[in-house]
């Protein structure tokens, strides 16, 4: 297993366009998380899945954002009608079980989105 | 909700010891994590504390006091490659909440 993979690594888009990011978690991990990180800040939670069920969404996740994990494996995060404030690093992470087991999350390398 | 505070920046010299503090206020607690993040890269797991006390892992140690809502990460024998952001993260009911990170700059 090569860890958590995210695609693309970088995305530049014009304001108002839609973008979609993909995350492939570690295969045996049943939990998948999306975080957003801006410069000088820590990662901010967006949403998470257990298998294919989306169990929690942050208030940060406006109606323009939607995430799916259709078969409990890979996940996609779509942003519609992008705004300049959406420019950030979008991090995906996965975990085997409740993080209190001590292993935390394994993060992907992220997708850096720039909205111009 | 969760509130996590850590210093924004710290500087230290190669070979020295540095302690990065983290204080937190949470509505649920299932452990505290420290992650290291180099510029432009993903956070990587460093340590985990769920009980009070010190956990040691080579050059890195982490301490937790649940009654005080306090943790620290201790880095010994600093190396240039330790220059990075160090993120304190609290495990709540279902997810991790991260602090803003402490940028550590190690100079020769």
C-alpha cells in the first residue's frame, strides 16, 4: 500500500468554475476525512466518512461543497462556483478505527487549490 | 467545541533542546496528538498521549496533563531537518481538532 493518495497535487482555476478532487485512502482504513489548511493555520475539519456514510460535516462546508465516498473506498470533494476564499490546501486523511487507538490519521500530500 | 493554543513561532539552535507547549479546552477528550509538517507537505504523526505523563520516542517526548488541559512536545538534540511546523491536535468524539501550529526554526 502506498499510503493516502490525492489527485491532483495542484489545481489553478478561475473564479466561478467547479473543481473536483479525489482521495484514495489506505485500503483497509474505513474512515476518511477531509480537512482544509490555509497558510499559517492548522488543518480545519470539513467532513468525514465511515465506509460510504458521511457522518459529520463542519459548518465550514457551505452548500457549494459536496463530498462523496460511493463505495466506501475512494472519495471525491467537489467545490462549485469557486471563490478566491476557497484557495487553500485540501488534505485527505484516513484511519483504521477510532483515532483514540493511538495511531491518529495518515494524511495524503494534499491538493493545493488556487482560485484566480 | 474545542480551543487549542500553541505559540506561533519558536527558534532554537542545532543541538539544543526545545519545548513546544499546547493548552486546550475541549468538550470531549480522547487523546492528544502531535504532528510534524514540513512546508508544502502533509502532516506526519509524531506522538499520542491519552493518559497523564510522559511518552518518549527517541529524540521526541510528549507530556500530557489532563487536569490542566496542557501538553508539551520536547525535542532534543535538534537537527536542521527539525525545522517545521508542529501541530497539536485533540481527539474529540469523532475527529481531530488541530491547533494553528508552531513554526520551529532551527539555526546552525
